[in-house]
C-alpha cells in the first residue's frame, strides 16, 4: 500500500550559537560590567545601593510610626 521511500542521507552540520544572529551579542555579565565601568564613582554617604530595599525600609518605618501615633491617640482618648 504505502511505498517506502529511501531518502539520501545528507551530511548534518551541528548548529552552534554563531549560526544564529540573535546570539551575536556579548554575554550578559560582560554587558553589565561595561555599563558599570562607564558610571561615575559613587559619592560616600549619598548612595543607597538597592532601590526596592530603600522603598520597603521607608514604607515599614512610616507604618511603624503611624501605628505608634494612632495607638498613643487611642490610649490617650480612652484612658484620660
């Protein structure tokens, strides 16, 4: 019913990263190192290295202060 076809086996080239144009960029580590080398030196005491950590720290500090002020107001209202 079905006829088996004999295919000629072609030589297979092993693909490498150089064969794809998207991989012609430098590795991420090298790109980051070059970008950091272009930055000016940091000023002592003027730089907080982690922006999200700064946001979390300031937010928590604000919440703690507000909770203490509200708690103090409640205590003064009911126990005065």
